[in-house]
């Protein structure tokens, strides 16, 4: 069972980081959009490009590290560092009231917010589960059906994480700033 969790964590985190890296590598405009988001997290202007390059390098490096023994511990470590850094940056942006979009998985109009912290919390929990599985020396599933089920479940989980902004908008749509007033309009009164 622990081996299934470890394999699922490795696959889910790898797919999330692949999607994130690819979204930044799509072209110059995509990378510049990520740099803008990085600036919105409070990174000083002179450090924006180096920070964005370091994040991209970390995302790319995470994927092969997750495939290495023992249990992808190095990949989980890099993923954890990146996720904590993202969470701190997002929390600071939210605290300052920055309306900058996240651009975690490509161009997005959704401003950084609590939902991004929730997503990162989930990913950190997956990383923690993966680390726990790797530390215990859990053996990966060996039955092809078990591997297939775990891989599909992890892929679905990764897809849900990647499309999280869209899914969250179904339940808590973003409202324009003008409609966020705490004063409720008088309904039915002249």
C-alpha cells in the first residue's frame, strides 16, 4: 500500500512540475509573463530574471530526480523547496493586495489568492506522503494492473491540480474589484 502511495506521489508531482515548466518554456511571452508574476510575489526587480530562471531549472530538475533511488527523495526535496517558496511569495502577494495572476501553469487571469495556497498545501501534503514512503523504503507495486491504476489516479490528480483555477472558479468565481464591497445594495427599496 505504501508503495502505491509513493509511486502516485512521484507521478503526480512529476506531472505537475512538467506542466509548470512547459508552460514557461512555450515561448518568450510565456516566460516574461512568469517573470511578471514573480515580480508580483515581491521579488526585487534586479532578482526577477535570476529567480524565474532558478524556479524553471528547479521544476525541470525535479522530474528526473523523482525517478532516482531511494524513492525520489532528492526530487521531493527540490519540489518541497519550490512549493514553500511559491507559498511564501503568494502569501506575501495576497497580504499586499497584489492583483497579479499566478501564471503557475501558463497565462492566467486569476489573481494570486488563498486558493493557490490551498493548492500548494495539497501538493506539499503529496510531497510529505512521498517522502514518508521513500524513507520507509516502500517497494513500488509490481503488478501491471496496480501500476496502471496508480498511474491513472496520479495523472487525474495532476490534471485536477493543473486545472485547479478553472475548477475553483466554478464554485467561487472571481468578482471584479468593484463588486467586492462589504456594503450590500438595498434590494426592493426605493
